[in-house]
């Protein structure tokens, strides 16, 4: 009897111990999984999403917090530099404005608001103007010295929308740099309405470059007048303290000018021949010609045309049928709709993240004349640097891309997984005239202006997907 009691007590104790071991082990495993998940989440936020709250740096002006790779190599303004940006309310332009304000530049936006967006509530100045209308451009102010003071004192974080989007005395603004992005942007629309593209992209660009030439002439003659007056002894030196010429203009060209290139030319260098297949490409290529003529016709301002490949990122409008394929796919994935690939999906594209594009624009803008490192592939033969011997302003052209292409099939799969979407990936008829392979050589921009894309396509897609998800919450 005693034996039986002891044996059953031992068995119960053994059961209890086994049970306790099981519970402890389960708790340890659960804790381990929890720690692993927490670690994965934090790593994901820091590495991919770059969650602004933890990671980004506050700006000098404006409200855009940027992570270090988003302003990598972009110097801070000397405090007297003022940038006019056409198309600054748009998808790419708004990121350029964020970056310039972040680095302490004064920014004035010229945009006719024709794309229906205003992504720049914190730009210093918003002037709703049409680049195709000559009288819309500001004159170099008659009394530049007093204007310089006025502008410096208002160049903080004025909310453009609260100042009803317009500055009363915009005729008296001073500038040191120009970024020209305003354009009609649809290849398809350019086929059905070529006149619009001729008027806005070619005619508007001509007006921008003519205006810069006239502006610089006015600055130079005002300095000459002041020097003439002051040099006679006893005369008053009226030289404006901030009277500086516009010394650089950077404008948006496009990879569309390469058309559907011979595969032997891949990856595309800037020296590849023109192969444009649309009025859009034609007007962008002829705009580059205008820039070359502009540089040859004066001795003050250099110019750089940047040929963007496929740009994507936050603020790209997915409701615009001509938007980039990434935003269209993200929109489909977000709504659980079929992600529709036109054709077999084996065509390749070089997708470059919009904040990298903004950085390329600002690096080009701030590149000093003569700073170019020779031996780069970024020089083009015809129309490249003018003025020989490294003297005087130059005109250069650079591709803006990552150098890494992916197929549209890979892209669709990545978009689907980054959105955690249940969408199906389906194929439809190919679109007429779609380019098969687009691969780009980024070495010209690296050598010529120190630009290398900092955001990988995986990271960029995560950041863009995160932005799309945040829009869903609104
Ligand atoms: N997004 C891309 O993938 C891509 C690729 C290659 C080149 N580009 C070029 O980059 C530039 C910016 O493109 P985006 O994608 O930001 O386009 P976007 O439409 O978002 O921006 C263009 C801006 O220009 C403004 N604009 C148009 N016509 C104007 C006029 N007559 N006067 C004043 N403003 C005017 C629009 O209101 C808009 O805010 C364009 O020149 C485009 O051709 C874009």
C-alpha cells in the first residue's frame, strides 16, 4: 500500500515536472519569437522605411525632415543663395524644394498649377506663373539693395498657402540659381496634342533661358553702373550687396530621347544617339539644344541638362494614367485589384528614387564651373562643354539613374509583397511602341557631378509603399 502511494506520488511529481518544463520551454520560445519579431520590425523601420521620427534630421527652413542619405554631399547654403524653380509644385519639384529648404537655400516656385497639386505648403514663395508667358517673369529689381534686405528677412518658413499663394512684390526677387522642371509630361498626350508640347516644353524653355540672359545682363550693368559711379571718387557706390548673377541653370530632360535603342548601345551613355519616338522626346532634345545655345551666347551662367530615367517615389500621382508604372502598380495592390502588366513583363527599366533625383538636381546646381572631373562618360560630343580649355561656363548632359534594371514582372512581384497585397498579377496586350530594354550607365553623373544613387530599388519601393499606405489612412 505504502509502495503504491509512493509510486503514484512520484508519477504525479514527474508529470508536474514535465508539465512545468513544457510551460517554461514554451514561454522561452514565445519570448524568443517576440524578441526576434521586435528586432525584425526595428531593423525594417531603420533600414528600409527610415522612419522619419527616429532617423531624419530637421531642416534649416521648411518642415521636411530628411535622412542623411537624402541630402548626402549637398552643402549648406552660404545664406545668400536664392533658387528659382519652375514646376516646383510637381512630383519631382516638390522634393527639390524640400531638399533646398533643408539645406538653407531661399526658394521661389514658378508653377501654373496645371497638374493640380501643391506639394509645397512650406516653400518660401509661391508665385503662380506660366513659363510660356513672358510678362510673368520678374525683372531684375531697380533697387536691388533694399530688395535684398527684404527678401532675406522674409525667407523663413512662410506657409505659401496661408499667404494666398502669391507674393505681392514678386517683380523684385533676386536669384543665384535656376532649376527648370515645368513641362507637359505625358509621352502619350504629346502624340495627340504635339502643339501643347511645342508651346510649353520648347517655347516655355526658350523663354526661361532668354529671361535668365536678360536678368544677368541687368545685374551686370547695374554693377557696372555702380562701379562707374563709385570709381570717380566722391560718387556713391550703389552696388547692391546681394546683386549676384544667376550662375547655373539645371533643367529636366528625359531618357525618352534615346527612344528604343539598339541593344548594342546598352547600358546607355550620354553619347548614345537621339532616337526619340514622340513630340515629348523631340521637345526635350531641342530644349537641350537651347541650353547649349544659351551657354554659348553669354559668359556668366553654366547649364546642365539631366536625363531622368524612370522616376518613382512618394507624391507620384497614381490617378494620372500617365504616371510611372510603380505608382500605378502600388495603387492596384493597395485596392486589392489585379496588377495588370501590359505584355509579357520581360521588358526592363531603371527605376530611380525621387529623392535621389532631387539630390542629383541640387548637386548639378551647386557644381562649380571647372569642378568637373575629366574622363567621365557624362560628357556628350555635340553641344557639350563650350568655351574650351575649362574657361567660362559650360553645358553638360548627364543621365540620372541607378545603373540597375529590373523586369516589370519582378517589379510587380515586389510591389505585391511590399504592400502585403492579395492582388493577382495578370497580363494584357502589350502597348504599341513600348520600349523593350532600358538600361543606363550612371558613371557620367558620378564622375561629372559626384552623384551616385543612394537608395536601392528595394529601399525605395519600401519607402514608396509606406507612403501609399499612409495615404490610405487619410
Ligand atoms: N517623372 C518622371 O519619371 C520623369 C522622367 C523624365 C523626365 N521628367 C521631367 O521632369 C520634370 C518634372 O516632372 P514631374 O514628374 O515632377 O511632373 P509634374 O507634372 O508633377 O511636375 C511638372 C510641374 O510643372 C508645372 N507646369 C506645367 N506647365 C507649366 C507652365 N506652362 N508654367 C508653369 N508651370 C507649369 C505643373 O503644374 C507641375 O507642377 C518634367 O520636366 C518632366 O518632363 C520626369
